[in-house]
C-alpha cells in the first residue's frame, strides 16, 4: 500500500472505530438506567456487555491507529500485532465480566427479586438493536473500502449484541407477561456463556496471529495460483505466510532455469512480484531466487514443493 493510499484508507477505518465508541457510550447510558429501573439480570448482563463493547471499541480505535503506522527502525515489519495484543486485553475483561454476570444470575435464583416495567426495558432493547444495526451498516461500508481486520472483528462483536438485546426482550416477556420469573436469571447465565464463548474465539484468533499461524489453505492456494502463472518459473518451495493486523506477509523460494543470467532471473522475480501485488495489494512479498533443483536444507517441511497441481501442464 502506497503512502497516498494509506492516507485515504486509514481515516475511514478510524471513523468507523469512532462511530463504534459513540454508539457504545450512548447504549451504556441508556442500558444503565434501564438495568436500575427494571431490576433485570438479563438487562444487567446486556449492560455489562455494552461496557465491554466500549472498552473493545476504544482498544479497536487505538489498535487501528497504531497498526496502521508505517514500519520504523525498531519495527521493520510494522505495528500490526498491536491489534492482537489489544484483543488479548479485551479477552481478560470479557472473561471477568462473564464470571460476574453468571454469579449474579445464580444469586438471583435464590433471591428472585421481581423485575419491573417490562415495557420500558423492551423499549430500551429495541432502541439498542436499531442503533446497533445502523452501526453495523456503517462498519460494513468501511470494511468494503479498507478491508480492516480490526473493524471486521468489531463488526462481528456488535452482531452478537443484536442477539443479546433480543434475549433481554424475550426474558422480560417471559418473566412479566407469561409468569416465568426464572427466565430472567436463566437468560443472564446464557449471556454469560455467550460472552465466555466470544472471549475464547477472540483469544484463539489473537494467539494465532501472535504465533504467526499460516494463512488458511484456500488463501494460500489462491496466492500460489497467481505466483505460478509466470512464464519461466520452474517451481516454488519453502512457502511461508503470516498475518500481522491488517497486513499479510508471504515469502517463498522461486526456482528458475539455472542457465539464466542474473539480470534475466531478476526480471522474472519482479514480474511475479508485480502480478502478486495486483492480486493481493496488502501482502508484502519476499522472494528468494534459486536455480532449478537446488536444495538449501534437508528439512522436508522447509523444502516441500507447493507448486499448483496444474503447473506442469501450463508452464
């Protein structure tokens, strides 16, 4: 991504993160009053989730800004992993909140204090759903323009909020209109479990990124398909990939005819890089040139030939 492209893309992602923060602040105030007014454990769980949404949105804003910073002398691969570190911080908060909500719901089974004014609580939840849906639409527009991984994660998180607010409505209806008082703490526990599951998924994705897990196989296949279509290429091995924030990195050894001049072989490498840049503009590519048949090591994991299966038929 060029510097000019970066200037155009970053503000869109930052604006989407700011919209997320503003929405979370609005919903936090609204649900705080609703939880106090209705006494609903499910509403309390939804309030806690919105509080975490605010923290998550703030961290997303910080992560987007930091991860978008260009590489510097001390961070030659950029700052993309700031998003993963921020995600692990969010996971700790979400896990603690889930535990607190579950405990409050268990206590509520014995206390069974009645909820109040279901109509008000339902109205608040409807407003929350509508506000969240507006935010989701705005985020999706930002994702189409920027491809920001941080905003994608935030978008998925707010999609779950629509379900959580729906569960609050159902809990209040069952409790006050259908005479099922235990429905409220049951939904409180369900929300706690939902938060715990979200924390697990978020931690898994963050750890995968910090541990430099390889791309999904379909993405690797698409990348290799573009690389191998260069005339004069004789093979690809030692293909390695990783992701850092919204940036991807790929490196591989490219084999060419051992009788080519250095200048001609270099031209082939540049042609492959150009094709890959057109198809995968956000991927930083590093190619090591090898004469055909050359082996750098006897490690089969490193030297495995990953050339597409159709390669011998077309090149």
